[in-house]
């Protein structure tokens, strides 16, 4: 039966492969299932088509012949011929600090000379260097910086980004960041969808102890965020703490996370076990957080606790690579049933916009398969943000976010390290093309 006289936003047709990742509504994949994403293969002369409705969600997926019969009388605002190409879900970047001003290229030179992350931090650099620039910036300047970064992320295939505050530290600067992020989140023209995380406990403010900073966050910051959320000025989804020796300890981290989760209904999603094993993974699992990031130093007990709780482990291979850290035990976590996600950790300390490069590093450094890396950068990354019902896979009813790969196999996106600008043919967000290869006039955000 054909659909008559209807108008649809987008038709993709003749695809060689469509990597759905999931096809039965799964919201997370773990264990051996992380290595088996759902894939539709076209036949000779009968590829795969995807129909997107005017709301920007997926209406139908099927072979070309089937789609032609059902939608042959319909009008499509945009049609893309995917002959010889592969389609995957839009990539999801599960951990970024993408709103900042003031680069730290000088610190990279220090690290190459042997300085550790905490050496730079103790010398007044690192996070505090960026904090000074962010505190001095206007809201408009921060939004423009975020837009510039988001454009680069979109070019590399990312369609959903988690973005943290935490370069403000004072109540005024943190609220300034959260307002700017909320503006980006609510702007349909912004290059990527945005999930906002409050990370006021990213560092201890200069001249303050961690204990005093914890009191201020719980008694001042979170209450103000609650007021601003109630009046609609900010839209925050998650809460993060940098739990680390010399920053916030496990008790302080638990207090901050618990306050945000309990009083504001935020989801816990925090930095855990990066430089020191403190037992923060066990604490986060007991508290019921949604996700934990880094985890280079996680213990076997921490892995077991995360597996039992269902918390998503967000791997950040760019950070381990840049800081020359021991990579997190990703294979042990997968074997234990912990769902793995990936993030770029884009920030002045780990300057990487590209999720395809992150996936390549995950395969080389963390020993993930390419299939595991793709799952980690799509459905599991979406799960870490509570977005797996709308993002992260190609299924009917979900957001029409796609990356079209100009290659006969989707794995080329990971295999061709650093070549995403050539290998990506189109990036599509909500059924609208936001990037085309070799198109200097590609759609741009206009404020």
C-alpha cells in the first residue's frame, strides 16, 4: 500500500550498508553484544532506503524497492543518493568541556618536558588558567566559542555533545556558562544537540579549601541552579565532580553528587579514578550515578560495582594519550559486563574535536574492536546521557541523525585515521544536511 500526497523531509536511498547499531529498541549494549551492532546490507541493485518525516524523525527503513512502492507518490524536500556508501548514526560525544576561552599550548610544551597534569595544576596553570579567561568573558563570547567548537565537531560527524561547565567556579561565572549552554541547547540551528552538565566542582577555587568549596557548591550553587531551572533560565541535566587526590575527595564528591541528584533530580556523571584509585567507582555505583568517566585507575572491585549498578563507563582515550597515562582497563570492563561509551574530552588540555579519531585511539590504546568502538560512540554514549531513546541508533521513531560514509564499508571511518574530512560525505541532523563534503557553502549557524 502506497502513501499518497505526503511531504517528507528527507529520503536516503541506495545505501550499501546501514549500520542501525540497534533494531529492537535497546538502550544500551554490553558484553559480547557491544561487538555485534545491527547492520542492514543492500543487495545488488536494491540498496537500503531511509525515510525521514517532517518532524525530523525516522519514518521507515527498508530496501529501495519496498520504499519506492510505499512512498513513490510522496514529495521529499531533500533526496540523497547513497550508492556505494554506508550510513551510520550521528556520533555522540559523551564527555566534553567544549565552552572555553584561552588556549594552553604553552602547557603542552611543559608536559612534553616532563611536567605532570598535577604539576601544571599546582603551578596555577591547567584548569585555573582557563578559569581566569572564562571569568573575564561575556556570555556572548562564551557562546561564540562554543559555536566555533561545535562546528568543528559537526564536521567530524558528531550530532550530540555533552558539555560541562566548570571553568567558572564562582556562582556568577558558572551561571554565565550554564545560560550560554542552555541557549545553544534550545537553538535548533546550533550545529549539534547539547546535553548540559553542571561541573562547578571541576577544581577548588584559588584561596579556598576543598571543604569550603563543597559547602559553597551545596549551599549556594545548587540552590541558585534550582531557582534558575524553575524559572527556565537554565536547563541542566547532569552533575559532575572531579574526584581526585588534591581536588575533591570521595566524601566531598558524594555529598555534592547526592545533593544535585536528590534535590534537583540531576543525573550523576562524574570524573572517577583518573590519576588515583580512591574507591570513587564503588561510591558512584552505590549512589546510583548514570555514568563515570576516565577510570584509568579503577580497581577490580570498582569494575564489579559498576557492572552491578549498570553505570556507563565513559572512556577518554585522547586524555590517556595526551597525558601519557596508563589506559583504562577497557577489556576487563567489557568482559565484566560494564557498558562502555566514548568521549573526546575536548578541552584546552586535550584538543581533539574528532570522534572518528577517538574511536581509532580506542581500538589501538584500549584494544576495542571497531564494532565496540562504534557502539561506544553511538548508543552507549547516548545511554550515558539518558538520550538512548532518541539518539544513538537508526530505528523508526528516533532522531534522524546520520553520517554518510563515502566508502564500501563503514569501518573506513575508523581505519582511515585523521581522514574524516574526506571519508564523510554528509552529516545529517534531524533530517537536515548540516555538512557536505567539498561544499564550502555548507549550512552555517547564524546568530
